[in-house]
C-alpha cells in the first residue's frame, strides 16, 4: 500500500465499517440500476417504468441484496492490506 493509499484508507477506516458499506453499496447499486435503465431504454423505443421494474425485478433484488456483501469483501481486503502495511 502506497503512503497516499494508506492515509486515505485510514480516513475511511476512521468513519467506520457500517458507513463504508452503506455508502459504497448505495453508489454501486445506483450505478448498476442506472446502467440497467439506460440499457432498457436503448433496447425499447417506448419506455414504461413499470415495464422496466417488472422485467428487471430479479436483477434489482439481487443487486440490492448482494452488493453489501461484495462491499464487505472489499472492506476486508483493504483491512488486510492496511494491517500488512501497518505492521
């Protein structure tokens, strides 16, 4: 871990794991959902939001439920790098 990365992670770490997981999960989930919406709009000429949610509901649920687990994995990876650099 480079010194700049070390300092950045120290600041993120000070805010806490829950804060990190919530903010990063929201960012990733919103980004993926916006991407799905754009893809749906490009593929269909007449966009109806209800049709989008009907067709993409399993993907939306999967994204919202499993993104926090993915972000938690990122947290632990960064923690290992931080601890290895700290010691």
